[in-house]
C-alpha cells in the first residue's frame, strides 16, 4: 500500500519520470520504511526486554552448542523480508538485547540475502535447483561469517553500547505496562537521535545508485567467462543497494546477456547482503575496523560461493 502511494505521488501527482524519478521514488519509500522499522522494532524489543531478562536468553544459548545460535539467527533471516538497510533495526535490537555479536551478524547477513521474496522470485525465474543452491550457500555464508566475527572478540568495536537493563529490579518490583512503555519510548528516541542523519544520507545514496545503476557496463566488465569475473562482479555489487525483488530482474538480464549464472548470483548476493548505504548507517553503530572486517569476510565468502556456483552449474 505504501509503495503504491509513493509511486502515485512521484509519477502521477508530481509528474516526474526517468531515472531521477526512480531515485526520488526509492528515497521516499525506503526512508519512511526504515524509520518506521527502527521505531517499531527497537521499541518492541526494549519493551520485551523489560519482561524477559536477556540473561535467560544468554543462559539458554550457553547450554547449546555455539553453532545453534548462528543457525537459528540465519534461519530467522529467511522469514524477515528486509534489505541490507532495513535489517539494521533488528540487528541493532539484537545488540541492545546483548545477543552474542557473531550471532547478530549471522542474522544481518542472512536476512537481506535469503528472505522469502528472494526464494519465491528465484524459484519463478531459475527453478528449484538454483533456488536450493542459493539458499544453502547463502545460509552457509551467514553462519560461517558470523562464527568468524564472533571468534574475533570484537564486542568493544560496537560504538552504541547496550543500555544496562536492571532485570532483577523488574522482576522484584513489577512495573505497570505504561512505565515500561515510557522507558522503551525514551530508549528508542535516544537511539534515533544518534543515527537518523546517517540513515537519511545512506538512503539518498541508495536512491542514486538504484536510479542510475550502469547495467551495460556491468555486463561488459564481468559478463565474460574469465577467472576474475566472480571477484569483479562481487566488488561491483558491494556498493550497490537493492533488495532481492529489485535486483532479480537485473540478474535475469545479465544471465540472458551471457554472464555465468554463478557469477550473476554472487553479484546478487553482494548487492543484497552488503551496500554503501548499509555501511553509512553501520558506521555510526560500529568502528571502522569492525565494519571493514564485516564487509571483508562476507565479500570473500560470496566470492568463494560464486566459484562453487560456477563449478557446480558448469
């Protein structure tokens, strides 16, 4: 409904057309969507935290094999239809809830890459075998990258520290729902004040990329069956910004024009899992070092998966 309203506003009421209109349409749609998600998700998670002390979650995960948390986080990403930027509010909520860092990254990587929209469109365009391979490899990248980042003890690289929750006090002196909601609203607004400008700038950059993506140049550079096609396609895709629904028609065009399917899918993974606007927002949440490690680990994982795709599908 919101998308239809924005389309009507930009193309009919304002009478805009062309790439500038596409970029403006994308900016309005994504800005409102991301801020809505930020407010709703952070508020709800903060409110829930007041009833369910995070220590219980940590205790639960502590009794399980470390792999369980990563697998659950990556699978959870399948049912959340977010792009790389709109997955950040829930990622931030997990951090505030003190879920282990590596597990939160498994979710952040999986959510934009493996959501149900990507699955449905991949199945419609390329069939169940390609869809199954994409999902399997996508989950593998999310789980392994989360494990690697988690093993590096990078918690101190998070700039927005989780606010301590006095869980024992909540349990000893039950607070009414109104007081908990006021506390959750205060915490949500406090976080928004710290990151709102980065979100606006990031989505503006994303809108420009979305409207002016040079498809012909991509095919010319990475469309050939050369050894460097996969890493080049991945590096070209990293700064771009789109969700699965937006990028899959482009992937279909690239494959029709001669790009290897594995190379095209690695290009898709790079676009959906990583983006310049995402980096702009995350820069306010984590250090440059952790941001570079995150992008580096995921990019290398996508390149390896791209080569595996091409080897299996050859």
